[in-house]
C-alpha cells in the first residue's frame, strides 16, 4: 500500500554522471520523477566510438542512435556511466617495384604500427612514405602512431643496376 503522502507530493530522484571512459556524457535532467524519460547524450573522444551506457541499479537503457540513449527513471537515485572503445582504421599499401610490404590492414587509434619493406633480389628499397603520419625508423622497418583516419603507406623499390667495365689489356684480350 502506497503512503498517501507519496501520492500527493511525489519525490524526484537524482541523476548523476559517474565514470566516463574515452567520452563525455551529459543528461537532460539532474533529477527526475519515477517514470520520467531521461536522455543521455555521449560524445566520444577522437578515435573512439562503440559507446556503451549503463545506469546503476540495473536500469534498462535504450540506444536511440550512436550518441543518444534513454531510460525510464526508477524510484531511486541513479548514476550514469559511459564508455567508448578505440576504433579500428584501415591501412592501405601502394607499392611500386618488386618486393614485399608487411603491415597489418587494420589498427586501433593510437596503436603503434610497424611497416616492414623487403626488396626482391635485384631491387633495393628506395622510399617509404605514409599519408598524414610521421614515420620513424630506418632500413627496411618504419613505425607510426595510428591516427583517427585511414592511412596509405607508399613503398617504392628500385632496380639495382650492376655495370661491369672490362678493360682491354695490351694483347687485345679483355
């Protein structure tokens, strides 16, 4: 049986923001009546997505779109927690000449990526560049930190020419 005082002056409960991992969460109400809809808006940090929202006391949360979530306010104070995870971005390779380029095809934002370029016999590594990143390293190996966008690695192998010069000696033999 509900107490008559609760029916005549219903109580609002607090809605607060708790843990925010790789994102920023906000709510449309700092307090709400039981049964009210509360909207949670989440903005992921650069390079992060796949947002998850949880509300304390096992409240069911509905995902409206990638950044908006809703729940029905229960008869208790709640804490809203949100998290995002690092997104994968594509690594494409453009190669000129003969040789192999070894690099993963996907990497998470912030991950250190290693590119290994091995020239075929008769070729040498001429250049390694990449779009929008700074490469470190030398020889056949380069590294870069994965940005929040796809990257194209450009590798050029050039033919090594060997020229042999023969000189004729005094008796006409070379």
